[in-house]
C-alpha cells in the first residue's frame, strides 16, 4: 500500500527540518508539502530538502491547504494519507503507527490524541482555555455521534483512500473548522474512527490560533455539529453529508 505524508504548511521554515527528521525512514513513499503563501522561506527550504512542493500564491486558509494536500495525494495514487503539521507541534515519529492502523484495516481514520491526561496536556503547554474548550467540545461531539475519541481537535491524522474518495470534503470550509466537518461526515458515513496518544507541544514557533479565532472556531464547531444533527434527524438535509459521486 502506498503511503503519502502531506504537510499543510504556513510559515514553517524554523520547524520543518525538525519535523522531517522525526518521520521514521520508510514511513512514507512520498512527502508532499503545500505552502499556503508563507511569508518566510518555507517553500524554498522544502524544495532544497527534496520534497514535492505546491505553493498557493495567495493565503487560502487551513482547510483550503488540506484540500490541495488531499487532491495531490489521491492523484499520486496514495492508499494511506497521513497529515502532519510541519510546525513540530505533533510527534511525527507516530506516522507509521497511524498508517499501520489504516493499512491493517483496524481503522479508516486515526487521530493523535494530545489529552491522555489533563496534567500531560497542560505541562505540554496547552493553554487552559484551549484545554477546557477541547474537553467540552469533544464531549459534545462524542455524545452526538456515538464515537469515543479522546479528542476531536487534533491536527495529526491519517485517512484511508476510501475515506477521501467518499467524504465530500471539497464542500467544507477553507478555515480551521474543516477538520470538524470532516470527522462529522466520516462518522455519519459509518467509517471507523480511532486514536493513539501523542504528546502536546506548545512553543513560540508552533502555529496556534489566538483567543479571538479560538472563539470563532468553537462557535463554528457547534454550528457544524448542529448541521450534522439536523441532517441525521431528517430535519434539514445537507449536501455536505451526502457521499461523493
């Protein structure tokens, strides 16, 4: 099975090499970096390191970056797609663990769970308000969907090709709520979601949205959850929850 690691990048020049060094040898057949109009030398550095680089000429947003990542991975024949943020916030050593769970047929979607314990998450630098919001939103999402994920808000993820060919992710937001929309779609369509523990890393060079954007993200997540429930209950049908043709 062909595994492609995709790196949705924005101003990752200072952390890209460290992220790549952590990806175990043989964990990926190809690595694709999509640069969302970074203001630093992310794209140039990635090319010098031998990566396939696609650059957006204008900043399109985190969700739009992922869309380009997944289009390219599918076009290049990926069977397993692993998304790793190149800002070193997630432990890239887990890439083969995530891909093995997909390749073996145990899961269709696998996430890295940063909240094994409250102490570990907070000692890893996760702000208290983000920890509390993560917990509350995750509880609500698990209750609504019947899933049992440790957290719904991780940026370390792996998908099977079938998931990306079925879920209508092209219709999702170009912003951060893309991730939540995707998981709700995958859950509704019966795909098997799972997770593995991964340490939390918060430091100045790691990308992280501020309090205002966190509030917008939280409200957008609740809106996505409401749309999911209305569709599931047959009260308001949405094309976002209909499989791709």
